[in-house]
C-alpha cells in the first residue's frame, strides 16, 4: 500500500486518488508539477525536481495507475522581459529559445513521463476567466497598475506553509510591489501595460500584452498555474509537486485562488515537495551565481550519473553537490555495469548447464523485488530501493564467483533490473559501452598467459607493467584474464 508524505497535513497518508474514475481500466491520477520560467538555462537544482517527479509518475504507472502528468511553462514573466530588454531581443524570441533548451535538457535526462507541457501564453483566456471570477466574488481588486488578490479575504490563507496573513506581510512575489495594495502580502493577478511602450519602434522594448475587460496587460505568476490545472483537471486534483522553496508564496497563492473560485477544498489532495540542492551548503540559485546548468553538467558527465546522484537521496532531504560525490556515483555505476556484463555473459552460456546447477538466485530475486516495492511504497524511498539493488549485485557477484548462477538466473535478474529501471532510468539508460581493446594489447595478454603457464612470473609481470603503461589493466579471474582500459 503506497503512502506519501503530504506537506498539507505534515504526515504520511495512504495514497487514494481523489476520484474512483477508471480510464482504460486503471484508476485515474492527475499530477501537476511547476515547470520552468524560460529566461535562462535550467540548472541541476531544477533537474532534481524534474527527475524526482519523473520517478514518481513512472512508479505510479508501474502500480497500474493511469497518470496524466501536466507541467506548465512560464513563458511570460518579468525575468524574461528584463533579460530580453537587456539583450535587445524580443521577449517571445528569448522565451522560446530557453523553452527549446529546457526541452533538450529534459530529453537528455530521459525524463519522458510528462503527458503535456502547457505554456502560460496559450491559456490567456482561462487566466482572464479566473481573474474575472475572483473580482466578482470580492477576492480581488483593481488599482492603478493591475488586479490584485486580497489575502485577508481568504480565511485559510497560510494553511500549506503554516503562516498567518500577518506573517505573509513581508512576502512580495515577483510583479506585485505596488504601494497602493491593501495588504503587503497581496499578489498580482493581472499586470497592466503602459500603452505608450507598445508603440515603440524598437521591437525589443514592446511589452507582452493581451486585451482584457480591464485593459491590456499580462498575467501574474501564480494565476497561470490554477488556470491551466482548472482547464485540464477541474477545480480539484490528486498531486501537486514542486521544490520546497515554492511552498510560499507560490503554492499558497494557488490554493487561495482556486479554492476561492470553486468554493471546494482541498484544491489538491497531496502536496509533494523536493528538498533543495545546495553547493557547499548554499542554495543553488541563479541570483547567487553558484549554479551548474544541466547543459554544462552533461558536457562533463552522463545523464545516468545525475539521475543516480538525485535518486540515491530521499526526495524530501537536501542534497549538497560536490565533485567528490559525483565520483562516488561513477564508481557505483561501474559496479552496476560490471555486474550487467557478467549476467550477459552467463545468459549466453549453453542452456544444458542449467540442469547441473541448483537455482540459488530465486530467493534473492524475490527478496529484492519485495524490498524494492516496500521501499517505494513508503513515500518513494529511493535510497532504500537502491540499497536493495546493490544488495542484489553484492549477492549476485558472490553467486557468480561460486559458479552458482545459471543462464536462467541471469535472465531473471536482468528482467527484474529492467523492471526497476523503468522507474529509475540509470541502470540500463546510457550504459557505457566497453571500449574496444586493440589487437596488439590482446596479443600481449596472450603472451603473458603463455608465460604464466610456463611459470615465468618475471616475464608475466613485465608484460603486465607494459600493458599498464599503455593504459590498460589485467584482472585475472577463473574465466581467464579480463582487460580494462584505465
């Protein structure tokens, strides 16, 4: 039975979808995760959240849920506008450029669980509709520079972050700094645009704007998410995910907007939040200029390294990034690859050998599967699930060394690992291809074997040193010498 930690209740709860509706014979689950603001390259702190919810969506699908995974793309925002002006390019061209870069990064990380990406600017009609309804119900008001949400009118404001309205007074969210606001914590729903700016002969100075009942303008940050989710999911849905730093004010604002419009609570049944990725203890952020873009990371390391680096820590907990940690991850992947190579060799052995061996791996396979599912059902406890995989590898290596793995065992272990990797995507995805060993190195290895048979240990050691100086090392095993590139 799957349990998840709900930020709203601050406890683990049994996961039960909000509606019992079946889609294609499976229980429907609607999942929404806050996507990127497309003004710059995404960094590995962002990647952590997207890898985590890729894992969540894939595990839910493995548990026979029909998951609709929706992610927004904030393609209109002050950060986009300011950078576009600075670089003297049209805001939309800049936004589309970084949207393409984001989707390239996502593809490179094998994040392929998202059902739909929804741009804010493709949902202006829905945004305007929500602002109109908030005005009509008295939760919003108009001042000189736009339409604002009055947080004092929503009695449950602060229930997700556990903040009161007075505690929210010091929070200002992106484009909501107007002095005329009723409360300091009020946030912008619709920002008016100065018409004179739109007449500029310089395209890059023209502000994004759309007609509305109150005048030309653009949406605030928070309103796009509820407009998008209401369109695809309705006023209530199952899971909302995002990074911990979005709980307040962004996710709090979403609740205030949607529950005020619909008069239904809760807007979301389960709130899941990822811990932050830090560098030497400091939050990775563009403002601190201590971030590593996904693009730059992938120039040095493989995508599977980042996936294992992220998933080996529980999604609630913070991760501190270091090259030392990355090197450790590389070693763990090498261990996985070596085990896979052994299994593939056994798999190709003459099948008649199975009759002479006892199937000792069956218990190990069943135990690993049980431990994996138990860990994942406990709030997606990936560290414990990965530990079960490495226990399988440790015991599997022992059985291999004792000549107690049959071809059937190898096939069954590989089958289980492929099933696990449908969720994790670091076991087989991007697996290194063993470099081709040059023929002259192979010849030297054969000469060394001849020397060993003659018990000419001095010559054998001399050949080993020569091979090492050429960048290769020999591991003597009961199956014969194995050659590796150093």
